[in-house]
């Protein structure tokens, strides 16, 4: 069985090498390396991502990826966030009726009875604040260097996961990180994204000028826009706020899902079979 | 003398082959915990690929998602359900 | 000499491409043919990740010259001049596939978590994650 597996694997690798050699020698037509230039659209994005001369087109962010995610194709990302919301709501629907407060009361709540050894607990105590700090720095510098809301949010979700595995779900719940605060964090993030997309419209309404939804910098026919700099520091208009709110939303959602996923199965079963009610 | 570009493409080819091996072993492994670990190894090779393909943004989001959160979620699932994948047809057929 | 070097580079790059295509094939086999639902989830994530890597490869550019590697799409100064921008355009890779893949990875994790909860519910109701047994049981 094992030899058969290795034989199949070896022949797979051999097949890959043969195909590559055949294509490299031009046996099945000429397939060159990637070309040393980019498409016209990409060069336009690269040229205008931070270009003080083209004030009507630039996104005022040195990071082209963050500029595309939140400015050029911001609506795309907004609806991706909606898909994200629906997927997590679908997951939560399957756990409906399970409330964590009664779990906390039912369990004989002794922190030291659960979790891994003292060494791993000490290491986790040291690491968890560091992970939160690094993720916050990734999210807050998203408009200046690599990083942003999605990256920082998923990095921040590792910290409660570490606590869940090394301590226990009871430890996390007794420290106040339960489903209600995480739900509020998530909702605050989504609400913040919603308000930031409408910020330019509000400014336009107050000043009587033309403005668009999801507008970042001033455009040709819409002279209002969010400020690119605050007292000399580049914040790239709406990108900074959108990154922060996306960070809160992603971190809250993943933490909520992992808390529910790590619930002991007996507790959940008692809720589903209807023995426990809140 | 070997050129820098050739060296880069050589690293890409090596990570590609390692990811192929890891994928094959992960799909055929009947112990699901081992399968998750192999799939995490495969994700690590993809992180190296993202770095070599000049996409550090993707590498930043891919490390926590694919090496941290996703194996943890599947391991929680395996802990609550079944540990092994039943490969043979006879066992299922004999239950009728 | 240059032509031979180019051929070697193409060979190495094709190894990467074909490994990824074979990864797609193996993971599709895993999705369709393996009986365990958990194994299907693992195969599905491998499939989506491979698709993401292929999308990033579309945005990659070859080396502008043998000494200059391509650079990530980030300007290193906050007040660039026109010459800076021209040099940046001549070396940076395509940012658009990266922006699309960035959101796709996080959404993919959310959808995978939904599938994990569904599998958990299947196990609670049927007592198994083997699709052949689930198909046999009714109710």
C-alpha cells in the first residue's frame, strides 16, 4: 500500500517534469515566461495610486493593493463584506438558542481545572498581547505599507484562538470575551464601514456640492472629499477609517465563530434536544 | 555562474513540487489529523510562493488564515466528530 | 547563452505551473471521490488556495532586466516625483489580482467555517460524517 502510494507520487512528479520540459522546448507551442511589462490597466493603477500632480484621479495611498481594495474597487469589497456577513450569520444560525451565560453558570468555574500545562499557559500570557499589538499595527498602517483591515483582523483572531486552546472556553468567557461583546464589535465595524462610505455624501449635503457614495479624494465634478493628510500625516482619506472598521468586523466575527465552535458538545446537545432553556 | 532570476524560478519550482507532494499525501491520508497537518504544510509552501511572486499583502493575510485559523477550525471539528476516514467499500456495504 | 538561460527559466516556471494544475486535479478528486465530509472540506480549501495562487501568477511580471527583480506594488516615499513614479511602473507587479485574492481568502475562510458548522450539524443528526452512510439513512 505504502509502496504503491510512493510509486504514484513519483510518477506524478515525473509527469510534471516531463510536461514542463516539453513545454519549455516548445513541443506544444511556445509558452514564454511572464512578460516583463504589465497591462495598461495595471500601469494606470500604479501611476495614479499616489500622484500629487493628478489630484482628480489619485487615491493618495502608496499601497496600490489597499487603494484598489478600498477606493478603485471599493464597492466590490463592500459586497464581499456582505457575503462574509451572510456566511457567518449562516454558521451562527445553526447554533441558535445556545447561550453562553448558562454554560458559565453550569460549569464549576475553576480556571486551573482546564487547559494545558503551566508552561504553555505562561507562554500564551506573554504572546497574546503581542499578537494583538502586531495585528493592530498591521491594520493601522494599512494605507502606508503592506497590511490592512483583512490582514490585521485575521491576525487578531489568532489571539483568542490561542487562549481558547491553551486555557479553555470558560476562561475566555469569565474574562468577559463572550458572544455579546464580540457581536457588538462586529456590528460596530460594519456600521463604521457604512458611515465612512457615506461620509463624502454628508459633507456634500452640508456644503451643497456634488458628491458620490464611496468617494475618497475630490473628483472632477465632485470637489468634496475626505482629507488625504491630517497635519502633515498621510491618512489617505477614507482608507484609514475603512481599514480600522474592517479590522474590528473581521476580528469580532472570527472570535465569535471560534467561541461557538469550541463549546463542549454535551452542552450544545442539551440545548438542541431542548433540555435547557434560557 | 547562475543568475538571480534563475535562482528565483528554481525556488518557485521547488515549492511547487513540495506543494504537490503535500497535497497528494493530504488527500490520500486516512488519519484526518495527519491530513490537516499535511494541508498546513502545503499552505506554508503557498506562503513562500506568495512571497516569491511579490505579493506580501497576500502572504500577510494567508499566514494567520491558512496556517492558524483554518487548521484550528478543522481540528475542532475532528475532535467533535470522527478521527479517521473509512476508505473501504466493504465496511459500509456490510451494514445493510 | 541567453537563449539557454531563458529556456531553463521557462522550464522551472513550467514546473510550478504544472504542479499547481496537478494540485487542482488531485483536490478535485478529493472533493468528488473521498467519502469523508471533513476530507472534502480539506480538499475544497486546497482547491480554492490553488486557484488563488494561479490568479497571483497572472499578475506576476518577468524580470525587467537580469539585475532588477520586480518589486511589490508599494511606493516607498510619501511624496514621489514623476521620475520615481516612472521607475515604479517599470518594476512593480500587477496589483489588481492581489486585491481580488486578498478578499477572496478571507471570504473563503468564512465560507469554510459555515461548511464546518454544517458538517457538525450533520454529525449531530446522523452520527457519521461518511457521505455513503448519510445517503443511506433517512430523516
